[in-house]
C-alpha cells in the first residue's frame, strides 16, 4: 500500500504540473483567470460527494472549508509576489511548499513522530532536497527579470514565502476533517476556493468570453485532480511524505515548456536540470525508505 501511495503522489505531481498550461493559451487578466480557476476547482471538487459522501458532519465540512480558504489565500499571495518580484524569483521560493507540508505533517498531524529523531531528520532532509530541486528548476528559462528595489524584493520574498506556507497547509484541514468522509471534505475545500477566489471577481468573470472562462475552469479542474490524488496519497504515506513528492510538478511543468510549448532549449538548461534531478532523486530515495 505504501508503494501505491507513492504512485498516487507522483500522479498528483503530473496533474499539478499541467494545471497552469491553459494559462499559456489565455488572454484573460491574472485575476480573472484565477477567479475562473476557482470556479473550475469548486465544480470538480463538488463531484466526489455524488459517489462517496461519507457521514455528514457540518463541523468537518467547516474544517475542510478552511483548507479552501488557505488555498485561495496562497493563490492571492503568489500572484502578488509575482507582481512584486517577478515570476523568475517568486516561483522558486513558492516551490518550497513541500518543506512546509512536511513540517505541518509532523507538527500538527503527528506523522512519523514515533520513529524518533533519526526518522524525522531523514524525512526533513528528503523534503528539503526535493524543495531544492524544485527551487533550481523553478527559474529555468524565465530570463533575469526586472531589477527591483531592496524593499520590493523583501516584500516579494515574504509574499512568496507566505504562499509556500499556505499551499503547504491547505491539505492539513482536509486530513483533520477525514472522519466526515472524503466526499464532503472535498466539497468543503471547493467551497472555500470558490469563496476566496471566485466570488470577489464574480462581476468580472460573468463577462469573460466562453473560451477564457473555459481555459480558467480547465486549469482549476486539473488542479482539483491533483488534490483528489494527493489526499489518498497522504492517507497512505502521510502528508509529510506525499506533499514533497507532489513538488515533482516543477519537472512536469518544465517538460511541458520544453517539449510542448517550446519555451526553452533543453541544451541551455541541461546543467541546472541535472543538479536539480540529483537533489530530487536523493530526496525521494530518503522519503521512500522511511
């Protein structure tokens, strides 16, 4: 079952890696696209209760809703960090979300504590190495970006760091709400994302062309697929292991950029990619041997 959980985490990384590809074909503003993304995510996450609802619990639904708000806040912080810092510098910082997932899994959910200090150290080191791989890949091919004032850089860094923390946290409420049943937990997560991302821009997105709304919603559906795969992975191997592995999405996104969107020349990024791959492989090995 552990191998099955690791496989689900890898498949989740594939979905997370592709979820922003529709953005490359959209002409909507970032805020409108994010609002459409929230709508698509909410619809996709509302489907599971149709098939496995579990036992109804208003308290559990509310806990999962907090996870959706955390996801929405993370998305807003990341957009603001990109505006302040540039995509090249903001993305690698945000990619440390897996490290936060490990810390929250140990500190809040109590995962792997029984193994003692050596196991926790192995878990933390593996997560950091995967985060380092994501950091190295995150800035590939994006150019040097504009030069920011020190104050703007600090603000952008803090915003990206906050986005990483809230992205690493949003599955924690879902895990805490597990007794109510996965279906209603997903519904609560989707409602939180809808409330935080879509409702503030509702007047704007109703005027979006169908193509732009569809691209944003597709992005949200792919993101939701990643969540739907990550949650059972976390149930099987723990959030502190599953969440860092999902950060392989950075490599998937890079592959899409190189081989599909033709954004980068592989020869130009080979050295950085090899270093990232080595760090990530060692990190996954450490996690897999737990």
